[in-house]
C-alpha cells in the first residue's frame, strides 16, 4: 500500500459537486480471515488509532479491528470532545501533552479536517481546597513546559464574559486554572480519519462482529486462562480467529472482555451523560469546567452549547438518560451563567465509562502472554486516543512497554503504586 | 431512576442511598498476602447481568443492606440487612 488515502481538497469538492459522483468509501467491509498477527477488540478511537500506528509507524498491517457494533459507536462517538494536558501527575502531564501535539498535526497527518479549535480551557475553583489543587496543577504543569496558570475572578470574566463572577452567588468563583492550549476537536472526524488511514494500509475493520471469548492456553485459572497463560486467538459471532496478540480496547465493556482472558480489572462501568442546546449566537469563547458544580460547557462552531457532568453514581451498563441529570445540570449551569435561562435543550445522551480507582488508564502487557490492555479511559479517553494508539503500537511492535506508559501497567495495583489523577480528571474533561 | 428497596425505609430513589459496589469477601488482614489484599481492594468482576451488592441508606436509616441488581436492566430482587 504505502500511498496516502485520496485527498479531500477544494478541487475534489468542485469535481464531485459538478459530476455528483460518489465519494470513495472511507473504509472497506472486508471478509474476515481466520488468522491475523494482531486482533484488536473495539473499533473506537483507541482500537483504530492503535491499528493506524501499527501500520504507519511499524509496518504491521495483518491486523483486524473487530467491533460488535459500528465504527465509533461507543464512547468515541458520544464524548464532548475536550482535549487538554493540564493534569496533576508528571506521568499524566507528559502523556496527555504528547496526545495534544499529535492532535495539532493530525489534520495533515490523516488528511482530514478534524476541526481542532484551540480555544483555551478554564477549570473554575469555588473553594479554597479547589484553588489549592489548581495551584498544585499549575506548578506541575509549568515544570513540564505546559502553558497553565491560576487566574483571578476578573481575569476569568475577561476569558468568559457570560460567567457570573460576583460574590453573591451560592458558589462564588474564587479563581480558575487557565490552560490556553486546551480546546475541542470534531470527535467523529478523528475516528473516521484513523479508520480510513488504517484501512488504507490494509488493516481489516470488521464491524457487527462480537467477540464471545478469548482463547488462552496454559494459564493457572479455570479453563487454562489467567496468569501464566498464552493467547491463541478469539471466538467471534462469525467464527474463530487465531492470533498471537489480542488487544482489549473496549472501554466501558473492558471488564467483560478481560474476564474472558482470566485477567480481572480494577474497573467499574458507569454511564456519563451529556446534553446539547439549540444553537444560538456564539458567545462562549473557551471551555469552562466546574468540578465543584459537576458540570462543564463549551460552544460548538454551530452555536450549540454542549454540557457534560460527572458519571452517574450507580455503576450500570444501561445508557438511558435521567431526569436527575438534566435537573442538576440546569441548576448548576444557571448558577454559572444566569443569562442562558431561556435556552432549550435539544438532546441528551449517555455513554459507558470504564472508571479506575486512581483515574489513570490501565495499559500494556498483562500476566497472560499476548493479551494487552488499553482500558480504564473513564471520562478522559478522547483526548488520550492518539498517544494511547501510538504508545500501544510501539509496545506491540517492540515487545517492550513504551516509556510514556510505563507507570500505567496493571501491576501497579498489586504493587500499590497508583497514579492518583483524581484532582485533575474527575469532572475535568 | 433506580428505586432501591431499603429493608427499613422501603422503596427509595437511588440518589438517597449510596451504592457500595459488588460484594466480595474480605480476606483476613492478619494473614492475607499483599497481593490478596490489593486484589480485594481493587479488582472487580463488573459483570453485565446479576450482581450481589451492598447499599448504604445514606439519607435514611443509615444501615447497610444487600440486594441483587441486574446491571443491564437495573431490575432488583432479594434484599437483606448486612
Ligand atoms: C458523554 C461522554 C463525554 C465524554 N467527554 C470526553 C471529553 O470531553 N474528553 C475526553 O477526553 N474524553 C471524554 N469521554 C471519554 C471518551 O469518550 C472515552 O474514554 C473514549 O471514547 C474511549 O474510546 P475507546 O476507543 O477506548 O472506546 P469506545 O469508543 O467506547 O469503543 C469501544 C468499542 O468496543 C466495542 N465492543 C465492546 N464489547 C465488544 C465485544 N464483545 N466484541 C467486539 N466489540 C466490542 C464497542 O462496540 C465499542 O465500539 C467522554 C465519554 C462520554 C460517554
Ligand atoms: Zn433505610
């Protein structure tokens, strides 16, 4: 293969407009083979990015990305598309910052406009302890060369004039962590760009095919699974595939897949809800997050306000919207921006999040040879997609854990060596 | 909305209570190895289907109790004080 996917250019647009010809399909629907070098479970952003970098950076193309639904049907098509790198731990900051730099060049690399809007990101503090955490984050960030600083309420008002920064509110704004490189990206475009890129290299994207079991031999657990075992392939609704390497990129469903290999995970699955208003004139220039009020908001280029919150408190695989969410959301958003009380919500939706105890991901090798993890993405896996794919591909290709993810291994839970990211990741987006 | 039956207070909205997660047996801290202890702390089955779990009646009688809940439908059955 080698050559780049066909260009989306102004000339192509004119030509297709005049001839009304069909656009080429972004990816094929290939026949599934009965063996691959690598099987990736989950055709979300993470699975597709991993496949793309395996091909692009390491020439590994005998790869299948298998999904029980369709490309981007999980969290990757449901998120609120916020990217940033102002995390709390040095490991987290280095990791997310690499992702941000991949996002910056992505439109060129994938030849697809991903509409990265680098509009800045504000995390509001309403309490002394929140303000203390913001200062802590700012210092960690600056040490690693990240543009991040604490600003006062007047400066907050300059960044986002619609915010109520008066002292008479129930939760006055005491300051904010300001992170100019943060922003929003068109999430579907990112998924499609990686899918198209991987497909172009010859990778098979197999949709509507559910993985039912992972075949493991020689393990110490029931059925020869678990620690000490070796992966031989997967069983799917379209038959068996043999493969020496199987990667779990299933986010909210990660535990179900990992239990198939006999590798239990430190994960619980919680829904995260989001909502969007009718469009209105653009007035909100940056992303605004309030941890204390459990809400965040940004405005799309079309003028809709996109809201999110914290995960639903009860773990479940059911993704229905709840009245509790809309009620709380409306109350808290109006606390911040009383001016939008007449706006109407258009839609609300929900997706599954794989929450870990320390709010950091679980990546890399496991006690089962050939079975790798890329899970625990909670509510922050969109911004991490590019770097997760890049580092995981490197790990698979070289057989050595990539440096950037060396502290995210599953063994940290047995060693008691957690990477506590809660102060920067809970409701942080 | 999930309605959770507290053995003491009757049916309540789940928001009044706290879900303490799936029941797992606690190893004896004086004999458990570090590995066993940390597995108890962190590893979860997180099944899609019936799970036996503990709830805390935070906004009511403040007792703990056990129920079975289907994590796909949020249907609830059985209930006993724990
Ligand atoms: C409402 C919402 C808002 C969010 N906002 C942000 C944000 O602003 N910024 C941010 O960084 N992150 C955000 N996130 C988190 C982010 O969306 C996820 O972490 C990320 O999309 C995970 O990507 P993924 O590719 O790992 O998983 P997913 O996109 O969830 O893909 C997993 C795939 O696995 C497939 N699968 C599952 N089981 C099987 C099986 N047995 N066989 C085959 N396939 C299977 C599923 O069909 C699915 O397509 C948000 C999430 C939600 C729900
Ligand atoms: Zn009670």
